[in-house]
C-alpha cells in the first residue's frame, strides 16, 4: 500500500476543522480509516497548520446592510461594555475615596486623642506640683503659726505682769527721817476712800467684787479669777463692755476696789 500523501492529510484536517475541532494525529488517522504512519501524518499535519497560519483564507463579501448592522451591534456592545466598566471603575474609585477619607478621619481622631492625653498628663503633673507646693506652704504656715502662738503667749504673759504691777502700789521713798538719815517709807497711809467708791450700789455686783478681792487675797492670779467667774457663770458688771470675764477686767476691778491697807500689807 502506498504511503499517505499531504493531500489526504490536508483533506482530513479540513473536514475536522469544519466540525469546529482542532485536528490532531489521532483524529486525522481515524479520519483516514486508521491507516498511515503517525510520523508521516505528523509531518503533513504540521505543513497544513503552517499553510493555515499564513492566511490561506477565502474572502467572503457580506451584504452592506448586514455588515453595517453587525458593526453597529458590535459598537453598541463595546459601548455598553465600556459604560459598565467605567461605572465599575467609578464605584471602585468612590469606594477608595471613602476608605481614604475614613482613614484620614481616624488618623485625625487618633492625633486629637493623643494630644488630649498629652494635655491631661501635663495637667496632672501640674496638679501634682501644686499639691506638693501647697503641702510645703501648709507646713511653713504651721511653723509660722507655732512661732506666732509662742510670741502671743509671751506677750500675754508680759501684759499680765504689767497689769499686776500696775495693781500693786509702788514703794515710795522718803529721803528724810526723824534723825535726818535717809530711809524708806512703804505705802504711806492715804485718806480713807469714800464708801461709794469701794462698793457699788448693786448688791449682786458688790458680792462679785468682794468675791474677786477674796480670791486675789488668796493668791490667785487675775487669769485664774476670770476662769473661776466664767465657770460659775457669774454676770459681769453693768459697766463692762463684754459679757465674759477676762484677766484685764479683773485687774481693773482689783486696782479700783482693793483697799489700800491690803495693798500695803
């Protein structure tokens, strides 16, 4: 049997291609009745493929109306596809812009929060410094208060001493004696005071004054006498400006109503 020719292989390939298939060695050999060498078929198949790729096609003239309709339809489909893709691209761009905007807003919020946190930390540090300064100032004021209290107590003691000194009659010096020698005379006897100057007309006040003079004679200080009177809730004299007894008030009454004979004694 003679070998398979190119014409046979080409006809078989054309028939297979008309069926919408891509010719292969097995298809061509089956189309030829399962005859022929696969090597020979492959050789002729490659030649057929080369001739097909070089454009050995038959030109067909289409009717103008049909061609225009096809072109219009193609252009319409292309336009619709372009519009659809442009809309998709626009949506993607809008989504991208929205995501970018949200990302920028989140970034700005984070920056603002970070700034607020830094400001709050600065305020806390300032408050802590203020607290430390206030504590130091309080301690300093306490120290000053202690010094002032000590000074006040000292001045009060000095005032009491001066008041009590004023109550005690001074020692009078007499430079002459019977034998013409210098000497001292302590508290010369003055004229007797008028009774109205010693005892007030009000009986309750008179009793209070007598009580004060008695306590003074017993050796109590003016401060102690004032504490006794306030503890016993005794009324102050009608001439007093205050309703509470104090050592200055007691000192004045003792000075005014204490008999001179007791002062000299």
